[in-house]
C-alpha cells in the first residue's frame, strides 16, 4: 500500500457556512486526486469530524487544532457558540492556532471573510459587530481573504492549497513524468470518438479565430498596453483573453497540470457560446470539466448537444478507464451510473473500460466502479465483485458487500438477504435502503432476518409480514413482550389496525415493558425516538397520551419540547393550528412565558433570572427558535390551508436550511405561480438541498412542457434539466 505525506488542514467556522464546508470536503478529494503522483495529500478536519464524549465539547475539537499544519478560518454572519473559556468555538480555535504559531511557526493561518451587506442596518447584529471588530484586530497581522460567493471561495481556497503543496513538493511533476497508465490490458487510446469533433485544419474556422485573437494580443504587447495594465487602451477584448485562456488551459491540462476549468472560466465561455469555435483538445477539456462537476455548477453541455448518444457513451467509458486524473475517472463512473448506461456490446471499448475500472490503482475509483457494477451488473458479473468482499480497505469491502446484495436481489431475494445477514454492520449502515426493498423480498428471506440485532429493522420486517398476511393476528402477541420498544410498538400497532382492543393497563405495559419509569418519562422517550415524522411512534403517542399530557412536555428549555409541540400540531390541528400561527407571529412568546413559569414553580424565584437570561442569549435563542419554527411550519405543511402560503413566504429567505425546506413544502401545497420568482431565486442562491426542493416545487406549481420545465430544459444547468425531464 503506497504511503503519502499528509498535510493536515483544520477548517474553523460557525454553522452558517455549510456550503463552504462541503466544498472543502469536495476540494480535498479533488486535490488528492490531482496530486496523486506527488507523494503528498491533504486531510481536512472540522468540528463535525471530531469525536464526541464526556466533558466540554471544545476539548474534543482542540486536539485537531493542536496538530494541524494549516489553519483555515471562515466566517460570515455568525460568531459561534460560547465554549466556557471563549466567546465562541471559532475564537478559541483561532487563539490556540495563533499561540502555536507564535511558539513554533506552525500552523500557517489563513482567514476567509464572506461579504456582508454593510448598507443594510438590520445586518448589524451583535455577532456581526463582533466579527467586524475581530477583522479589524487581525488584518495587520494575518493575511485575510474576502469572498462574495461560493465560486470566489473555491478559487481562493484552491489557489491557497495548491501554493502550499507546491512549496512542499518543490514543484509539480509534469504529466509525462508521472503518468502511469491505469489500463493493464487493451489500452484505450484517447483518440477515436472520445472527443466528438473532427480536428480543425490550419485553414479552418478555429485557426482563423485564434489567429485574430493572437494578432490583437501581439499589437497590445508592442504598444505596451499589457505592461502598463491599461485595459481601456487595449485592442484585445475580454473575449480575446478568455479565448486564449481556454487554449492555454487545454494545453496545460494535456501536457502539464491535468487540471480542469474553473466555474468563472466556463461560465464566461458559455455566455459567449455562439462565438466560441473549439478545437478537439479544447472540447476535451470542456468535457472533463463537465464530468468532474459534482455540484452541477458548470454549464457546457451545449457544445455536445448534437453529438450522437453512442459517441457520448463511448466518451464517458473512455474517461472512466483512461483519464490520467483519478477524480475525473471516478466522476465519469458516477455519471454512467446516474444515466444508467451499461457496457455496449457493439462498442468493444466500453466493455474493456467497464472491467478495467475495477482494477484501478485509486481506491476511490474502485469503490465507484464496484457501486456501478452493483447497480448495472447481473449474476454472471458476481465474479468481478466477490474478490473485493474481504478487501483490506473498509470502503472497498463495504461497497462490494452492498454491490453483491444488489446483484443478488435481481435474481434471488433469499440469497441476497442471506448474504447481507452475514455482515450486521453493513446491514445497519444500509438498513433504510434495504427496508425500502422489503416488499420485493420473498417471505422466506424476511423470516430468516427476524433474529437480526437491529430493532428498527425488525419492526419493519414484522409490518411487512403482517401486510402479506404471513402472520396470523394472534401470532403477533408473542412480540408484545419483546425487549425492544420498537418491536413491541410495531406488533401493537398491527394488532390495533386489525381491531384488537387493549386495556389502558395492557398499553401501559407495552410502552414500559419491564421498566418502571413514569408515564411522562416514557412520553419523553417516545418523543426522543420520533425521527423523520415516524408515523408509528406518532400514532402510539396519540393513542396513549392525551392533549394535556403532551402539552406538559412543550417547554422552551427542554430537549424535546419542540417535538411535543409538533405532535400537538399534527394531531390537534382543528384547535391547535390557530395557536401555531399566533406563536409564529409573536416569536413564540407565550411558550417562553409558560416555560419561565414552569421554572418558577419547579425551582423557585431564584432560578428565574438565569433562565430569563438564556432567553436573550442570541445563539441559544436562535437555535431554539429554529427548532420551534421548524415544528410550527411542519404542522402547517401537514394540516394548513391556502391562507398559510403567506406565512411560508416570510421564511423562504430564512438563514436556516431546515426552515427554508419546510416553507417550500407549504408553498408546494398552498402556493401558486406567483411564488415562481422566489423559488427561482432560491435555485440560484440556496444550498444544494434548498435548490433541489425549490426546483421540484417550481415544476409542481408550473407543470407540463409549457410550464417552467421548458425554461429548465434551455438553462444549460444539468441539475435543472434532469429535474425537468423527470417531471415530464
């Protein structure tokens, strides 16, 4: 197994830069792929990656800061949560890094500030004021970067990391020096139909366009316009510079760096798509960029719109098996899987590539290849997968076990479930996806799984078997004494649905089992188990606890108070929704007041000032407000009316993604075409989840080929195009 030197990077940021943190993870994979031959790799850690345990949470994060080589701080509108020693985790991590640097010269520190709307007075929250003070304090001692959007941040961060790696490796080896083919047999040459455009001749339109551009640049060089940086006097236009940049990047990618185009570069090219005349090598670079575009940020499929489908298929297989960059190879495999493109017998290179990718030198490419064969292969292909079931690499082993299950499911569900049962840890990892396959499985396979040590999974098995009438109703009573509450609940609910009547004492025993906890403690436990609006748990709460008992759990300071609030909104909508709407209007002041009174009654007047302070503590107030607001919007989404669309519209621009998603859900149900403009804005500015939800909502509100789908199809955005095609 090859050993690479690791450059440890710690990323510090409060919670409002989720998309930027995801980008860091993506850049880690991309960078390690591009620098695969250099002997160096980066490893990015953040607070989400640190183990949790007993004691002060920050004490579990600081060791990563104490051992990192590079410290990257990102900040926008939130300062963070107090740690007990500092005003926020971000501040403590920065000070620790700064003290280390003063003592030893490590880590190198880089700060990235996301732009603020300084013309908006409402933007100047206490957090923002603290951030501005911090920026003023550090600007003379630490190099700071300022960015406006995710594209700016990607460019700056990639430049920073590349510069650091160059320092470590003392220059990047050229592609010819480092290239080691991943193809062991039937070498695939990067020629035939892989880049679908004939090579231009010197007298062709491509050559003429480039000659004109070079002529303009030559005149500018002789006139001194470039040395003196006088754009207004230059003959070369922005288009000329961009055109030269495309050629330079294409040559560099082929002979030196193996890189791809940045978002800004390809977006400018797309804006001038009618003017660009590309050579074969340039189309090659554009195709590599599109394949490697994990987040669908890059337009460009326009240049391949007239390419025959079989040529596109062969091209993707060539990149999957023949590109020098592991990231591009992995991305090509994933694109083949998303498009459900299997090897084409009439195109021998596709079959060769599809087998060669399983022997790729890069572990991440092999994982993608195994997942591809799991979805696209058949029983005859198991021989290609089984060699990896006991692989030393955990990710490869896990992918192979799952791929074998997927292939077996298409021929023998009994064999598939027997196979996955041998790997309980893998079964647990994939339990949600496997549960979705239960209706396809034979009853024999389900019966054999009833002794699996995963109680949630077992409860779903019972439900499926009852639905098939495999179990007689009376047989279910054996599960009422099971040690797991989830299994007891599943059996009880099935019995109730078939008309069984339980006495209060019997239901109490089902809930408590052998435990002696109070009923209120059991309600709290059920609320804590209520994930993703689990209907079984919700029904059990409704059947065994009255409104008064559930209301007693609605507490601003309780961990599960917002879940009790949501349960009331779900089941007592006829009377409770008016209160929910009022709570949203007055910022949940009634719940806060009742919670303070509860503290007064339980702990006395002496405790009231401390809890009242918590109500005003900004980070805690925002966190609890987002919990209750999400619960309130979930209740409206489930049981609201057309008038509630106005409430949802207030929160489409909310800073918390969970709130935005619930607001979109309400708009889908009660909105109309007037909401399309707001949804389109979210498709541009929202997080990935919000963008997807907004696109789906827009397609529902404006359906059909004459609706917004028509606009999506012409957008050049592959994510929107896929969504539009699915809707049609």
